[in-house]
C-alpha cells in the first residue's frame, strides 16, 4: 500500500519538507510503524500514517488520504498511552490535506512511542491521534 501511494510522488520529482525523492523511494522497504488517525477534541482528523527508517534517519509520512478539518497552530509529535510528549515534536503541520513527508529529528526515537498526534500547541489539545502498530 505504501509504495502505491508514494510512487506518483516520487515520479513527479517532488521533494517534501526538504527530503529528496530518493530518500522517500528507499524508505518503502523499512516501515517500522503504521496507524490511522481518529479525530480528537471535536476535530475531524483522518488518514493513514507510516513511520519509516531510512539510512539517513527516520521519516514520517502522512498518506494521501490525510485530512484535518483545520485548527490553529497544528504540530506533529509522538505520545504514549494517551499522553502527548511535547519533547517529541517533529514539525509544524505543513498542510491540512494530502500526502506529506517529514524528517523525524535524530533526537527522537520513534520506537519509544505508540501514538502519533496532530497537536494544537496554542490550546494544548489533541486534534487527532493515530495508534501505532
């Protein structure tokens, strides 16, 4: 499923969030976690995600079906057992719909978490949570 979603992205030669298409293409064989968003705090958040280990570190892919109904100051970060970890912030959410790729900072170990959050930093509430498997 992941390769099917990424292939048009790679062929188009588009690099997201300053990652090269080659990094994304090489990532397809190293999926370390996946999940699907459910909304939180009266927000509608949907779509699949993948956490991928590459030779250059880990990346987060919000799949083509990703959607957020909108909110101020949305961030992406990890959490565990229902608690968001502010120290795990990956990036500001680039757009509220569609395929997106984010480099996970080297200081964050995705294997220590079992959830991915779209987090509203302004109001300190979750906008969506994906359980990682």
